[in-house]
C-alpha cells in the first residue's frame, strides 16, 4: 500500500502515461464518469460512500 496519497495532477498524469481515459476507467469500474471527474476535481469531498471509494481506487486517499 502506498504511504502517501497522490495529487489529482499525479493521477491525471498516470492516466495520460498509460493512454487511458478517466471515462474508460470509470466504465471498467462501474462508476458514472461525471462522478469520477467531480471526485478528481475536488468538487466532491469524497469523505464517505462512493466518492470515497473512487478516491481510494484512484490513489487520492488512503483506505481507512
């Protein structure tokens, strides 16, 4: 498990490096793409529920 959370910029760069879109990732994991974009942009705090789950999977937060 990673020691620190990633920044949104790091997550975006990783997607770009892999040539994968956030929409593709959201679809593969069963999430609404708009919700994933909102978590990544910070417009959803992602403290609990699906938002938190997405943030953890993206590496924005440590699992708690």
